[in-house]
C-alpha cells in the first residue's frame, strides 16, 4: 500500500515539474505570431484602426504571461527590435514607391523615351539602359549618346539625393575578339561601369553615393541564344537604394 502511495506521489511530482514547459512554448509561439502580424503589416496597406484593435487584443491575451515571455527564447527587447525593423522597412518601401512613380516622367524625356526600362522590387529601384546605346561594340568609352543619357539620369539622381546608386555593367556571353585589348567580359563590364561612374562624378554627383561593378554575362535577362537576346543582355543597370540615416 505504501509503495502505491509513493508511486502516486512521484507521478504527481513529475506532472508538476513538467507542467510549466508548455507555457514557455506557448509564449514563444505567441510572440512569433505577434512579430509575424507586424511583418505582414509592414508589407501591406491595413486600416490603422483595425490594426490597433488587433494589436491590443493580442497584448491583452498575453497579459499575465509576460514574465514567462520575458524569459523565453524571444525576449520583449528582441521582439521590439524586430517590430522596429519591420516598420522601418515598410517606411522605406513606401518612400521608394513614390520615387519609382517619378521614373515614368523620366522615361518620357527626349532622348530617353523607349530606352530606359525600370523595375521595382522590395524597395529597390532598377533602371536599365541598353549597352549598345552607351558603348560601341567591344569598347568601354561612352559614346556621345551615352554621355547624353548619363546627363539625363544625373538630373534625376540629383533630385533624389537620398538614393545610393550601384552601377552594374553586363555583357553577353561572347568572348572578346582575339585582337581585343580586353582579356574577358569581366574586364569590359567592369570598365564600362567605372566609366559611367566617372562621368557622373564629373557631372557633380557625390562619390559616397556611387559604386561600380562588372558582372559580365551573369544574370542574363534572356537566354544568349540569338543576337536579339544577346543585345538585350548587354546593358548598364542603375540600382537605387534609399540611404538610411546613420549608415
């Protein structure tokens, strides 16, 4: 009889010891859900009043469990940082969306219409200019038309001083001719990007806003299976990212 009682007592102790583990898991899950909803908010347009009501409901549901949450794997401070980052990300994307809306005006300017294409994704604006417009075949020096194109883009860049500009040169997959002074397409694409950067510097853009990279035949827009597709892959891209204070 005593053995049975001892077993019951031990079983009760084991249940008491493990009973709190589910609460820690629940606290982790609740905090993850909270951060997830804020991330959704940062990427969409939601009625502020409805979001506030939802946020308050989640907060009330977690009341009384904050001590457990504060000692769980995701602390309140960590969650706060994630929320701040998500909200900042939303602000950046909305700001970039307004800049992208002005690209349409840029595309209608004389000398640019039908040449500059644009893309907006995750807060990053990409302007594409055909390489054959900027350079002669196998050359890295800007043509007069290329200089004029850079001049037009410069006016747009100066207007939006909060944008860092990454200049990327691309080629097709055809190697330079045997008599070329360039060893490979990496050299050509890099020199083209650098020369565009230098032209922008001469026109007054701050060097701290500019970088230049050559990626040769990487990231083709189309398969390099025809002259038409290869011409489209030869391009210069201007990737615009919003400058964040403190960086």
